[in-house]
């Protein structure tokens, strides 16, 4: 076999990396909107459905959560604590091939159901998404608050 034929065959068998383009940015923007809508509707199942099966959620001042069932449980607990009014501003959406990231800021309010003092939170986030069979899903969601963790209350 000649060198040119071998080079041609090698080029034909090399995997092609898909382009990350405008349609991907639009799909990911839709995920940002869907997560915001699910959060504000306190729909933990719908929020968790935006994650892939091996999802990792890294919330501030809490343990890492792995897997969609535990991610859904995290949202259930947050909603029970009175978290609502989520606003997400995605500042950057970019990617390469089947991986993408979104970074930006968030704000939300906390209205405890038992009538405690209302609060607010704001901070920044980084999401990593993966395109699985033509559908973008959240793989990692990392966020941190701009506010310090509340000091522990003294025991009675």
C-alpha cells in the first residue's frame, strides 16, 4: 500500500468532532430557562430531569450530591426550606464537541414556611453539560453564595 493511500485511510477513519454552534447555545439557553421555571414552580422532579444519570451537584456549605435521585432530593429539601424566586443570568455559554459550560450569577429568596425571617441569596455558578444522543443535559452544577455561611445558633 502506498503512503498516500494509508494517509487517506487514516484520515477517513479518524473520528470527527462535532461543531459547537448557535443551535447548541440556544438549546443550553433553554435548559437555563427550564431549570429556572422548574425551581420557581418547586418542581423537583422536573429540575432533576435536566441532569444526566451521573449528575453531580456541588451546593455551597453542603455536601456534594451525586445522581439524579439525590439531586431531586436536594431540590425537595431546598423548596421545603422556602427557596424560591430564582433568577439566573448566564453570562457565558461555550463548548467544544459534546461538552459545554455555562457560567453566570444567580439570586433567590428564602421564605421559610414556618414564618421565620425572610432572606435572600446571590452568588455565582458554573455548569458543565454533556450532549448525550443529541440532547444537552447537566452533568455538574457548582454554585457558591456571595454571602458568608450563617453562624451556628447557640444551644438553649
